[in-house]
C-alpha cells in the first residue's frame, strides 16, 4: 500500500550558453564563457494520480518542485611571455539557486485551527504530519518545507610556468570566496507527530494491540513522548561565507636520464566560516556565568556529588570579544610534496612519493530544525508540551505562545530547556599524509612484476567521517552513574529552577526534576550537540 509508480512530468528545462574567444596577438589570447540553466524538477508524487496534477497534492508528503537556476561566468587569459614561459590568468563566478518550491498554494488557516494558532503560523502550506506506522514516506501528510538557498562562489587565480634547462618551474596563486545565502523557514506551518502513547493503556508504543497512532490522530492528540517532538519554527536568514587563499611552487627536475624528481610546496590559508551579520555562534563555553549562576545544584549523597552552581553557555560571534568565525584552522597550511622515479636499467624502475594534503570540510545545507550551524537564537523551534493526563489538542497546539528569535540578546539564557547545537570552536583542518613506493621489473617481452607499498595517515578528521552534519551530545549522563540503577536515576528531586524567571515555564513550573537530569553537566539544557568535531584519525597500509 506504500508503493506506486509516479509519472514525473518535467516540463520546464532551459539552457543558454555562449563562448567567446579572441586572439589579441600571437602570444596573447582571451576567452570567456557564460551559462544559464533553469530546471523545475518535480518529485515522485504519492497521492492520487501522482502526476503533479492532483488537486490535493498540497498534503502529498512527496510533493514539491526543485527549482534550480545556476549561472556560470568564466574568463581566461593566456600569455606566452617567451619561448620558455607562460602566464595564465583566470576569473570565475558561480551562482546556484537550489530551491525546494511548493507546487501548489495552500492556506493552513482553512483547516479549523484555533484563532490563536492561526495567528502563530509562519508559513502558508499544509502542516507536516507524521502518524507512526502510517508513514511510508517519512511523514504521512504535508508537502516538503520550501527553502531558499543560493550557493555562490567567486574565484581568481594565476599560474606561471618556466622551462630552465632540465627544470620545469611552476608557481601560482588562488583566491576564492565561497558562500551560501539561505532562508530556511523550517516547520513554519507546524510539524506534528502522532504515536500509540496517547491511546494505549499504559502510554507505551511497543504493543501491536494496545493503542494506535491513527486513533491518536483522530482524537487530535500529538504524542507526549520526548522522542516524538511536535514543533513550530520561526526562522531568520543565514548567509555564510569563507575566504580561501592558496599559493604553490613546484619543480619537475630531470636530474639524469635515469632519475627524475618532482617536488613542491603549497601554502593555504582559510580563516573559517563567517556569517554576514554575525547571526550565529562560534562555540560553547562550559564555564560561562549568567543570571543562572546563582542557582545551585544541591549535593547528592546517593550519587556522591558535591553542590555546584549552574554554568555554561553559547559563544555568540562578535560578542564579548568572541571571534566572528567558526573553528580554529591553522594560520598557514603547509603542504609539501615530493616524487622520485629512478631507472636502474631499461627493465627495472623504482618510484616513490609523499604528499601532505588538507581535506576540505563538507558543509551541509543549513537546517532550522537542528540549528546545525549554531544559529541558536536566530531560529526558534517551539516544542509542543503534552502529557497523557493533560493532553494538548491539535486545534490549539501552542496555547502559551510561540518563541520568537532572540538573536544573541539572551546570551547564555538562550533556548534553555531545549536541544541546542554549536560548531566546535576547536575544529581544525583535517589533514591526510599519503606515501607510496613500488618496484617494477619487466620479465620477458610481455610480462612485468610490481611490488608496491602504499599508506595513508589521516589526523584531525571529523568523527562522523565525510558527514559533518552529525552532532556529538556533550550533555550526557556520566556512565559511572548508571550503576545507581533506573529507580534511583528516575527519582524526583526538588527542582532548583522552580519559579526562576530566567528560565522558560517548561523548566520553572515543575516542582521536581529527576536525579538523572540534575546529574547532567548542564541541567538547564537538553542535548548540547557539538558539530564538526575533528578528533578522528585513520591509518591505512597496503602492499
């Protein structure tokens, strides 16, 4: 019942390009290239006729158009300076709008929500709804959330080549500005999760006969489980950029008919990711003081912990002397490289090489739901609070209001009692060293034997591999406390935040908190996810 064939009708595709070349003199040539491409790529629809014509596709979990309008400009200039030297100059610009776009308009205020919620809606589209067990597409209803994303780059580089006797010298420089401008409204029309817990006899979800997520949906009661968050997003634009500078020198030296050596050095500088208006964080300070520093977590004789004060907060770009870029890349990245080829005789050759390379980070698209670039405070997710004894109805899911972006104005008080993310301020540049040697011997007229070794050594790699969009929760219960057992960890203790005006009602209203919560390093928060953590390494040997 969850499989069907979709008839994708991609009716809109345009491409225009032009290339010009001009030979100014016998030694100077100039060329230019421009390309404009527009595509409107529909998703494989799921509802009804599944051909992008279904009138109710505003609720189709797969419905959207991916609208792309890339533009590319490149200019190349080549100068033959003399019989032994050449200079090449290049300039380029790229713009790549890459927007998820709704294929049909819809006003969510027609669904019968309360006037309170109608006034809270940020985005005119059908809300996203996930009914567990009825969600073959990852959600049950609601088209994809639209995005406005424009990937941009500007670059200029030069290279010079010179022949001098048995040497071929090369040198060059490279500058790039890489950027992305985004507006990610996220779940601005609401995202609602339904599971069995609201209709089962015990609040569980594991039974196949007790409770039903669809029944919870029909009652209009989203799940109360912390792992089934319903939310409404309010977002602001996020415009990221970084500058890159590089230079290199290289020599190919034919020392003798038997020996050739290639050696060179590349220098790079890349400060780190910045935001045009400093609208993000640049790290986490576990010792930061705030208005909560007067709150004491009492000593716990059962856990054997002394009394301590509440500390910790996000470091906002440009505030209080904080830097305005993320990470801690080396000021200069040195990249030496060398290769050697030696022929013992016409049938025997040995080759060897070594190089140090700096691996670029892969940057994911910004996310309002996860704040994966540390834009906490500039994007707000209001979480629906509910319980089985006091359920919150879908008709008015956020009765106490929706949190608005506060920017950096609240400092360490931003997004308390919620999950937050930041880019690790200790993130450095991943590097890989590669080395190899091989011996090749010709055997007869049609056979050759090769014995080789190759290796690689990677350091300061991201812990999630190539996927840098994975958070490492640093606000976890120390494993040593697990020996206390679930009964002791779940035991309610007096809430030290009770009645505190500096924390949200969700944290100041309960009279008790569990021992497990109070044993967290920073109990004023939920998860604290460090991203782009470069503490990984690898070693590779083969022969």
